[in-house]
C-alpha cells in the first residue's frame, strides 16, 4: 500500500469514528427515512443533506485500486510545470500519487467490492432481456417534456460526460447475444451488443471471484478534457500556437483531426448539441486568452494556454454546480445546497466582498479549501456512470427558429443533427439561432416511455444498428451495478416493497410488474430510477441524487486545482476574477450578443428563454 493510501486510511479512521459526526449522520438518516429531506424546511433540509453526505463519504467510497493489478510504471517525477499546470492525461494532480485519476486508471465503486455481481450470461441476459425492457418500458410514443428547463441541459450534460468518463471502444469479438421475442422487428436475431472493454491493468493471475474492474479512458478529473484532449497529441492538434488560443470551427484549420477514426463527429454520440457546447467554450477559452494577454502582456503562448485552461475548466465546474444542477433539481433546498458547495453558506456576496472567511467548506465552500480524499484515492465510479444514463433528456424532433423573430428555419429530427450531419447544420445555420432554438425548446423528462426513438435504432458510423436503451440496461448488469432495490439498500434507503410503491401510477406499476414476473427485486436500476416519484422541482430521481450528494462534491474536494491550488498565484488574479464574474449567461452574451432579448431578466441560462417578439415584463 502506498504512503498516500496509508495516510488516507488514517485520515478516514478519525472521520468515521468522530462522535459529533456519528450523531449528525444517525440523526440525518433517521429524519430522512421518517420524513424525507425534501419535505423539510430549507435549513433542516440542508442539515439533513449535510449529514447524509458525511455518511455517504464514510460508507460509499470503495477503492478498486486495491484489487490485484499488473505492475504499471508511474509517470515521470513531478516537475515545476506539474505544480501549476493540468496535464493532458490528468496525471500529477495528486503529486504524491501521480497516477491517481489519470486517463487509463480504474473506475471506483460506491458499493462494497464484495457486492459487485459477476457479469455472467445468466445475470446479464436474464429475463426480462434488455431488449424487452427497452420495448416495453422505455419506448417514447410522445415526448414527455421537462417544462422547467430548456434543451441546453441535454447538450450540456453530454458535453460534461465527454469530459468525465468513457469505457472506450468495445471489442467486436464475443458480443453479448440478447434473445429476442418472435415479433421483435430487429433485423438480426439475436441482438448483438458489444462488451465493455476489459481492464488492461487487471492481474491475469487474480484469484477466482475477484470483482470485475474497468478503466476510464478519460481523465477522472473535472479538467475540460472534452475540449483539450486526453493526451499531448490531441492537445497539440487543438492548439493554434498563437497567444494560447485554440482552433475554432470557422478557422482556416478545423479543431478536429482529419483522420476519421479520431474525428469526434465520426464517433458514436456526436450530435449538434455537443458541437455547440464545444464551439462555445473553445471561443470562451480564446476570450480568456485575450483577457490574460491584456493583463500580462509578457506571457508567451504556453503560459496563456495553461492559465486559460485552468480558468475555463473552473468556469465549467462552477456553471455545472451553481446553474445546471440547480436548474434540473430546482427544489429550494438543493438550490441552496449546491450554491453552498461553491460559496459555502456564507454565500456569493460574502465571497465577492471578502473571499474565504473560513477554512470550513460548509462556511466558505469547497473551492480554495483543503483537499481531502476522505480515505479513498480519487476516481469516478461505475455507479456515478450508471445514474448519469439520462438519454430521455434528448428530443427526437427539433424545430430550429430564428433568434431575431422566432420564424421557422427548418425542422430536424435527431437523426438529422447527429454524427457528421451535425457539422452540416453548423455550416448552414447561425450559431445564435441554434442556441436560441435549444433555449426555447423543452427537453424530455427522465422517466419511463420517454427514450428517444432514434437512439433505439441508432446507426453507428460502422453501419451497425444499436438499441441504446437496451444497451444502457445491459451495461449496468454487465458492470455489476446492483438492481434497483439492492442499490437503495446499499445507500441505506428503504427499498420499494411493491410495484405500486415504486411507481405510484397504477398502470405503470402493472406494466413493470408484468415485465418482471412480479419480482420487485429484479427491477433494473435504470427502470427504478425512471419510475420513481420525483421530489418537487426534480427532473431526475431522488435515488440518483444520493450519488450526486457524494460525488458532486468529491470531484471538487479531491482536485488540487479546486482546493489548495485554487489561488491567484496559480490561476492569476485576472483569471480568478474571470471565474467569479462570469456565468453561462455572460458566456452566451459575450459570443452571441444577439441573444440579449431572449435572455433578458433571466438568472439561469438553463430555464426556458423568452420567445423572440415577446414583451419582457
């Protein structure tokens, strides 16, 4: 065990046994079970969420790095540049353990390692098959909208996911063969779904029964790798080599490599929303470079790039924490809690006037506070990946309209704006009109019978068809993520006693019961998450929220560049001011000022925008 891991274990021991924290966590769990955090007034609700987060930190962080692995070389010893710059692959964030969180390291778990189910055909393909679940419970007949938010939430989420995690390209050999019903119109029987790639770090001599592990081919850190790449080669291709800036869509050189195998527009999952977000924040990076160049004219290309990357990544994390997430879970208590994650209960105004007034993350927020891994080396987790399967957010039908007067420009399907087709739309439609269209269209609600039809018959760039709903169900089974009721138990939540308690809607409960042959314990995690009654203001489930309570703060707590090194000395004074002074709205208006009318009076860019021509009151 490394020196860092031993130190982390000792730190965790005190954290687990502290009497005040035991009282807080026990009280929070009791109140949550009896009443529910969402039914409490804001202050008691906040205290309950605080206690739940402490308990989750104590019991639901599990290190897969302790499982048998091959000997891997450590990255080069830390240099002076490592201390102040993010690396392309995420190495050296923790200077004592440079591999922690870097691309190619394992996903952790939020469940005990001995509770990871083996990926046997009996479990992965058991009845109901993933395809049966897709057809019976997930197919969208008509969009169920999430009316409190706009479709930028869907584009933003996938933009974030491209930064956070990827299991990599599936091998073509040994696919899962999913049995189909005789009346299933799928062109190939059985349906073949490629397996998740094996863990290349796994020790081939590991004892039988050792839990499966997988690696994240992306950096685990919140470092904007979807913009900057996950290795030095990708990063160099993105850079212009002039004043720290990146290539843009309308430059003389595309920001994407010419090799189709590495061109993101040819990779499954690329669509217009993702391209829009990439373009917006590549432009934001360049604007930050201009700002820094004006403040520090002696800085060279490398210095401008590195400082701008730090600032842009932190701005993305801030927007996600205090704007995107409060928009999609807009309960008054969670809005307050998420803002406290960034600014503490002292609030934004106190931060802007006085900076940090306390070392406590509760009082002054996580950024700029002390780094803490809470006893477990940092990584994202398979459970975090599982609860972020939110494809129902994406619409099938897209009506593109003018930001000037709301006139119709064209009608598109999701198929039209996916893959290379997304680039064609970018070339023929003004970006402001695209952003306006997304800002005035509702996304889908994350619920049953609301999965995009296009994604149930998705044609991959290699010509193979894929039912992504069936794939999502299969992935959780394959990766040993527990079924719904067991998942809740492991988070110390009350399991559903019956199908009506799960879904509340009797017709839906009967559909689920029939599909799962009356066995509530077989219900897949994603089905349970989609079926749950939502807390007020939520666009996704309370069970999924428990993972967010833990992992949303952990991504900040563990990152040196959001804690101990979140300082003017590292970011620059001008860079820190940029983070403080900006939001998604200011980013949009900086690059597309013609959106000013649509955004007038709004404080969150992810709620529905004003329609052009409407009088703003």
